[in-house]
């Protein structure tokens, strides 16, 4: 935009200056010629007036020669006197001026200027009262003398034109910098809003159109913040309402006669209460926080959580994860929920005794991959079911939870049946500010 504005300004200024300076250059040339002609005419008239009386006496020749010699010089126009008998006092032309039509016309008593074909200009003034007839004072202006000073005037005009173009470009550059800067700052604000920073606001600056866009963008950001806040409060309120039935379940569990069964159900109710509390905290957590979690640590922690149930079902569980931190831009609770959904699918929909593997690795490019693979029969139809569909009689939401967790972090989701069972892979981009780990994964159980 800035470059286009400079090019447009340069082209427009050049056209305007061309339309202005071309007539001015022609005018200065014409003015120089008129000035030189006027000076030559005054010189010729002075010579005619000075030698006019002497031409009527016998000593006319000597006086005329002295007068003509006094007005000639190295850089002065050539001034000569053409007597009535055709003789010339002063500089002569290549051809005899007495035989030319301009001199004959001047002998009739007319003073005028004449432009010969060879260039330059002649000024002819008649001298009346000569003894032998009318003499003619002739002043010859060469091309250089006729247009003296024109080049200097043209250089001045060219300098003015160049200065005006540079001034226009400077002003256009400052204006372009202001427009481009305001536009870029507006774009950066939009990028921050797109990244989830709802505190980002644009500063109205620049031309009225950009100020209008900045105001509308701020208004849109405020409205989005209000809608998201209301939505999250609704989710928190809905989760809060679950406390009452959970409390009823706890009371029912305490009335059971079997102490072991009561403790087991009470533990389940406690876990459910923690889940409800997590939902409320997540719903009311500010969106401005940059999410970050250690994928390797979450994988080890959730595998350890499910290990007792896997052992009860006779399943082998293998966890392969790096010892170092593998940061990903996902909240730890969401990452744990996605991994719980994947492990829960294995435990619920594969025969008891089926082994499964949880692996975390860093792929080329710095991305982190989480893979849950089992040795069961695989997905029905050799393809992963979509949201709301399941080949095993479930809701089909488990895989969708994992899919949304990966995609909301701008990652990728993949699920397919292999020769050895089903495999689900979530790929996450590295968290902002995270370095690229170099240590290899370490297998754990």
C-alpha cells in the first residue's frame, strides 16, 4: 500500500508538473528572445541616432566607423552599417546584405526584425538624411545570443520540479506510513482476538474509515466477550445444579448395609463431585489464560489412574513417554478428559484381557503426538465412527471429545483400524515459548 501510494503520487505530480513546466520553458525561451531583440533594437536605434547627422557631411565615414566600432565586442551582437552605395562598416555576413530583400525594404524607411533561414535574428533600422541615400543599421543576433539565459532558466525550473516531486513523495511516504501503520496495528489486534485474547482492543487512528473499523472491531470484541461470559456462566450454573442429585446419591450410599459397597459407591460419588467442581472451574476460568500442559506427565498420570481397572480385567498396559516435559497448548484437564475417553473406549469396547498402549512422542517439526493403540478387533467397518455413532452401542462421543481437543488446539486427529487392533492419534502443536526437546522417549509401565 505504501509503495503504491508513492508510485501514484510520483505519477500524478509528474503529470501536473509536466503540464505546468512545459509551457513555462517555452515561455522563458520566448521571453529571452524578446529581451535580446529589444536590446538589439535599442542598440540599432542608438547607432542610427548617433551617426545620422554625420552621414550628411564629408567626414561621415570616419565618424560612422568609430560609432560602429564602439558598440561591437566579443560577446555583443554584431552591429554594422550598410551605406547607400552598398559598402558595409563593421562585421559583414557571408553574403552581401545590400543585395538582400530585408535591406532593400529597410531603405524604404521601415525598421523591423527578420529571421534568416540560417537561424538567429536580424534587427534593421534605417538612417535618414545620408548624403548618398538611406543607410541601414543592422544588428545580427546569433542563436546563442538570442536565447541567452534560457538554459539557466530551464535548470531552475527543472530543479523546482524535482524539488516538488521529492516533497510530494516525502508527504506521500509520511501519509503512507501512517495508513500502513494504523492498518497493521488493526490487523494485530484482530489476530490477538482470533487467538482468544478478548482483552485486545484497537486504538482508533488514521483516516475516518480505519477509525470506524477500529470502533466496530472493539464493539465486536466486547460483544463476543459478553456472549462467551454468559455462555460459560450458564454452563457453570448447569453444573452447579448437579450438586443436588450428587448429594442425594451420597446420602443413599451412606444408607447401604454393605460397608465395602458403601465405600465404593461413596468414592465414585466423590469422583463425580470432583468432576462437577472441575466443570464449574473450567466454565469460569478466564479465556485470557494461555493454556499449557505437559503431555508426557498427563499420559503417565492417567495411565496410572486406569491401571487398577486394567489389571482387574487382565489387560497389559504399556506407557511410552519422554522423561522431559512435552508442552502442548491444551489445558491439563481437557487433555486428561480426552485421554480418559480414549482409554475408557478401550476398556469398555474390547474384550477383557486385550492389551493397550499409550505412547507420547515428539515428531519432526516440534509437534507432539499422543497415540492410544489396542490389540482388539478394531473399529467396526475398519473406520472410526463419527459423533453420535458407534458400532459398539455407545453414544460415540468419546472419540469426538478427543477430536475436538486436538482440533481446538489447531492440531490433528486420526483414527483407524490396523492389523493389530484400533489406533487413535492426536497431534498437538508445541506450546508458545516451548523449545524443541531432543531427548528420546522412555518406556514405562
